């Protein structure tokens, strides 16, 4: 479950990075 | 107006003043409010975007930013960051000049302390657009020092020099 948890956290982190990039029209 | 995000995780304590400045400017100057939140978002992600409480906080902050961007629509200061940068810089320098003029006139009061401090926070915000210019770096340093110095003088009953 540890690796699943890490994977979820990493996906959410990526999601925030992508949203930030979209917000700033950097994608 | 965007609601205040509470509670702020301890890791983001250093951002609380920028977020408060954002809230204070939601009506007065929404562009300034937007970039203060963007600064908090960007800096917050660098500090901690992994712990559940910080991710939750940042996610809510991002919701606010996305909503605010939609509300501001086609405003040039939002769609073109170079225009936004000039807007925030002008606003910060106006606030700095107001406080500096009061200082030089020997008029020391809470409002001018707050203006010095807010100017320094807004100059922090300029870092979302890239590295600060040497001039802005010096203004920020001076404004923060002056705010602390005058605050301490008034608190201890001394007259600032």
C-alpha cells in the first residue's frame, strides 16, 4: 500500500503542476 | 471575494501575509490579489506539495486562482504576464513612495508602517515573473527594514530617526 500511496501523492502533485502551468498558459 | 483558506499548514506560515494581502486586495485591486495568490501557490509548491495537508491547501488555493482568472476574463494584466508584472510593480512602488514620503516628512504612523510592509510583500510577488531586479531587491530590503524599525520605535515610545 506504501507504493500505492506514494503513487497517488505523486499523481496529485503532477496534477497541481499541470494546473499551475495551464493557469499561466505555459502548456 | 475569495474566502480565506483556513487553517494554513505550519509549513506555509511564511505565506500567510501574502495571502492576507491578497484578501485585502480582492475588491481594491483584483490583479494584485491574483498575483499575491499566484506567488503563494508557486512558493507553497516549492516548500511542500507532498504532505496531505499541504496538498489539500494548495488544491483549494488553485481553485481560487482558477475562479479568479475566469472572473477577470480578458484583462491584459492577467492574460499577459508582462503587463501583470508592470501592474504589480507600479502598485508596489506607489505604496513604497507613499510610506517613504511620510517617513521623510517625519510622519510616523501605523498606516505608513503597513504600506512599507505591504510594498515589501508585493515586491516578493514579483519573483513569479523571474528574478528581481537589483533596484526592486533593494527597495524590498529597505521597506522591510523600515517597517520593522519604525514599528519597534513606536512600540517602545522612541522617535524614529
